[in-house]
C-alpha cells in the first residue's frame, strides 16, 4: 500500500516548492504527494500560474516525487461551489474547476477535484430546488469531464462529505451520481476519507468503512487517512490522545476489499498557530503509524 501525504501540512509554512519537496523526500520519505490548491490558486493569472506550476513540477521531479492528483484545499472548501444558490456564483465555480483542471495538467497530475459544493439551508429544505440543482451539477460535471479529457487528465475526483447539504453525503447518493455521470469523457473517482465515512452523528454508532469500500469499489480513486474521534472531521495525526482511529484496521479493511492498490494520502491539518517545529515530526509519526 502506497502511503503518501497531502501537502496541506505545507500551507503557510513551506509554500516554496523546493522546501516542501525536500521535506517530503528527505524527512518524510514519501515518493507520492497530493497537491493542494491552497498552494497555487487556480484563479491566479494563467501565465503566472503556469510558471509557478512549472517550478513545482521541477522541484518535485528533482526529488523523485510524483504528484498524483490535485485536491480542492481548505480555502476552496469554504465556498458553496457548484451548489451555490446564485446562478452567477455557480457559473464562476464551474470556471474555477476548469482552471483547477488546467492547474492539474500543468503540474503533471492525473486527476483533480474534491467536494462538489454545498446547498444553502433554504435550498436543502426545498425538494424541488435540491432536485433542480442536482440536475444542473450533473450537467456541469459532464462539461468538466470533457475539459479534463482535453487537458490530458485521467479522472475527476469527488469527495463525499458527512453533511446532508453536500452531494454526495451517502453511499446511495454516490451511486446515483456515478450512474448519472456515466459515459463522461473521463470517469468520476471518489476520494474516501475515513473521517467522513465514519462520522457517527450522521451515520450512526455502527458506522463502518466497509460498505463504502465494497459498494463503491469500482469508483474509488483515492483514500484519505486521518486520526479522529468518530464525532468530528478532525484531521489529527498520530499519536493524539483525542483520536482513536486504528490504521491497522484500515489496512485490513482496504486489503479485504481488494483495494490495497489505491493511493493513500495522510491528510493532517494542524492549527496555524501550532509551533512550526512540531509539524514535520507529527507527519513523520503519522506515517510510521499508518504504513503497514
């Protein structure tokens, strides 16, 4: 099982490509990373963005690091995205995704994506409105798949979240989304995060990763690992007395589902005020805990 890191650990601390690449290769010992759009904003002017992406690609290449995919990031996730109540905002969100696909291609990654977006409270309470916005987002995903194909990407990434106002938030919704986007220019791959799939306040005290792995088996492209307490999308690392998630159990369930060939990325978000000197050791100990 290939265990890499999401570059969220580098946000605001090591934005320089040479620095995070050095840390990833020399201190963490990883050969695969997942890039975060918090390090390069897709909205930045295209020529400047492309030049920055080229420097990232060069720095990663010099260290023998592959950029598997590009993930939406912390900043992008705070927006309503493709499910915004305002049509203008949804149109702009689609353009943002197109630029994100362009960024992924410039980085040499094979896929780009993340959570689709969030319905407003009012829209989520209206079955008619939810139905209309869902149909619209399916159409927009089709257009984005076409753009991804033209850009040379292999897939679009969609990350289920444990929020009923976001799509998909359940296995059934994920299956429906796959069915409704089938035949796209590139496939839709899910990013399954253990902190999302095992969120007990939504899925119950018997929440299990197994049904996510088995029922969506053919449509999973990435797995995210984080330490948590089953009651918050905590993104803690290991060790952490607040968390109780067992990476050994994760490895067993993934292997039994026949998915141990998938890339796994540790996604640990540390508070920005946490001491910088504590971050790399936390990622190191987390990798040690999660590697089989």
